[in-house]
């Protein structure tokens, strides 16, 4: 490659880098609602990792329900029973908040899930998509619904 070709290649790389940096800095700051619910989701992940059933008791609504990655419907008590054990390492990314109204919102995001395999079962799919519905009760945000969807079925 001659010097001119190398110069053009370097110039193209610089322009692409500048455009990428410019797009990242143009991202709008998160709203108060987005910050609150993303923090609540992160607390949910910490509680799942620690097996903090007290967190789930105070955070889940009385009529909470969820759909597991296998399509099975569960209720509040089943979630409390499942999350009393520690070991659920949830690494979220691409978190987005969709406001429904002043008292309800959906948080949707992708996760890398690492859990110990249950006896006679393999681990659940590692790559999943979570969607949670949060409702405001008084001054507190409570989780009303959670859906876990496997993103890559081959990644068990």
C-alpha cells in the first residue's frame, strides 16, 4: 500500500471514530422516572444474587405474576420461594423504560443470566430478554409483572 492509500485509510478511521463519539455524546440524559426504575431493576438483580427474600416481599405487589423463560406462569409466592436462594447472577444491558402513565411503566432489557443448575436439570438459557411492569403504590414503585424470554435457545 502506498503512502497515499495509508493516509486515506487513517483519515477514514478518524472520521468514523469522530462520528461514533459524536453520536454517543448526543444521547439524551435519563429522566427521573428512568433513573428510579433502572435503579429498582438493579436492586432486583442484587436481591436475586443474594437471595434477599425480604426485598421481594416488600417490592412485589400482592397480585404479582411472572412468565418464566419456559413459558410457565408463576405467582408472588412462587417467586418468593425461588428467590430465597442466592446465586442468580443477572447482568443487564440495553435497559429502556417506557412510561405508560404517571403510575405505571415498563422496563425492558437484555440479560446474561448465570445460575447454578438445578438437580437433574441444566441451567436456563444464558441470554434472555426481561420485561417488567412497575406500578406506583403511594410513594413506592412495586413490581407487578415480569416476563423472561429466552433470546438464544442454543445457549444452555
